[in-house]
C-alpha cells in the first residue's frame, strides 16, 4: 500500500509535469512568457515541496553543463556579432544558381553551423538570413523557415556541442570519447538526412526550381578582428575536445569534465575581442537559468517516481544491442513531445543508469542522442529551437506556421530521418 508521503510526492511530480506541458502549449497565447520562467517556477515548487532539499541543490546542478553553455554562448556571440556566421551561410548558398540547390545547401549550411555552434544559437541568428534568402528567391518564407528548423535539429545531432541534450549525454554518460563517437556514428546519416529533408520540404510546398538572378555582393563581416578571434576560438574548442577524446582512448591523462574546456577557452578570449561587455550581454542567460532550474526540477520529478510506470512499460529493463535501440527510440519520440527533448534527456539519462547502462554502452548513448534530438522534428513542442524560430517568424515578419502544418511535414521528415539513422546504426555501423 502506498504511503501518504509517496502519494504526495507523486502528486507534486504529476502537477509539475502537467504545469510544464500546459505552459509550453499555452505559450502561443502568451509568447512573452519565456520557457526559463516556467522551468524556474517548477524548480521553486519541487524545492518548497521537499523533493529537492535546499542543501542538495548544488549536487543537482551540473556545473559541467552550465560552464559549457556559458563558454559556447560567449564564443558564438562573438561569431554572430562580428558577422562570421552570417558570412558563412551567405557565402555557401550564394554559390548556386537555382532555387532547389540553394535550399539544399541552406539545409547543409545550417546543419553544419548547428553542429559547431549550438542549435539554439543558430535558431536565433538564422531567421534573418533565411528570410532574406526567401525574398531573393521570391518564395513563401514558410518552407524556408521549416527547413531551417528541421536542418538545425538534424545537424546538431552530429556532435556533443551541437545541442544541449547531446552535451548532457556526453558528460553524464561517462563515454570515454564522445566527440569522436558521435561524429563516427552520425556524420554520414546526418548529411544524407539534411539533403533528403530539403527535398521533402521542396516537394511538400511545390517550390519551383527557378533560375536565380545574381544580386550585388554585400559585406557581411562587420568586425574582422572579432571574426578572426571567433574563428580561432571555435577551432580551439573543436580541436581541444577531439584531442581530449583521443587522449582518453589512448589511456593518456585527459580532462574528465569536458564542459570546462569551452569555458576556459572562452575565458582566454574575452580580452581579445573589441567589446567584452557586449559579449556577455549577448550570452543567452535565459537558457543558462533554464538549465539550472531544469536540473533542480528534473531531480524532483525523478525522486517523485511519477514517471516510473510509463518508463517501465516502454522500456522495463536493459536489453542487449540492438534490441534496446527500439526501446530508446520509442521513449525518445513519445516523451520528448511531452517534456521537450532537453528535460526528457535529463530524466531518461538517470533512468538508463538505474537500469545498468554504463559508459561502455556507446551504441545506446549515441542512439539516445540521435532519437531525442530528431524527436524535435515531429512537433513544434519537441525542441526549444522550433519555438524560437516560429516566434521570430511571427514577431518580425508577420507570418506563422500552425501546429498542424508543422506536424504534417514533421511526421514525414521524422519518419524518413529515423529510417535513415536506423539503417545506418543497425546495419552499417
């Protein structure tokens, strides 16, 4: 028989989840309510309810993740403000003469940028680029914005620094060489998916393959010094993470807390940029608050036990590879729509560990990274980057994409994406 304390804990956990889901759905009515404020409130609730005592908050918050985000957001802020990211995107897509080829390479370019610059950041800087390209091609901006949402989700799958959930998996799973493993398993199917997804969007909206007129060149780099610094810092982060993985695989001394690497590299670059204060102003502090609050909230939800029956029914125990692939995939696709992929990943990581998954289960951790990320292409609520892009489309350009419209295209895109990743992970890897 369930004790009263257990019943109260489950009630609080259920209430927190219901509040988060309802809040994310109703944000379309009140877009001024940021996601981080919803998560911050639920963190307050679980602490006040005693699920996460005040003295244990420091243990719940993963500073690896927090410092990683501060470091990466700082570096990308310099790359964005200097015009480096804008220049890269326009340089690539301006090399092509027809509408279809521009959209395919837009998908590849945005996917590449999200793999190295965190997908939420590309979601913030991508809309102005995409809108200007849509106007220059004289097409409806909606397919271009949908392609932006899909491509940054797909591209971010490839590396541990592509999105927050991948970074959580890379750090919390204990994988010895996450950067190398992610790229090794996921780079080929990701490139294929970026191309195929562009063709799906083109077909769905009937975009004609028109010949484009060349427009006058525009200078996108507005601060050469900062662009050079940003490029050097990005190279340093990627190179350091890859080198650290190689050292780990070779049994050499290496940095266990990988999230500290981007922060330390960014710390060495603040004095080199033209306006260090502007860099910190551009850091997405709302996302930092979101993650700190999420760690507290999800710790409370996990301790409440409210999700145990659902998780146990979908994936009751650890299976041998490749049977566990389908359990992880199903849980990721379904529950990411309820919680969004980052909170889901935090909870599911703890659950997988409780089932006995260890750092050596590389296939399973890579599957979780892929599935939890690609789940963001199914619905608007699947990924925060979707919400960011659609808010910009509505606020700046007076256009919108409904939940139903996103779902119609998202179902096809997600099904094709999953099929390609499955073929590669199960039969080719």
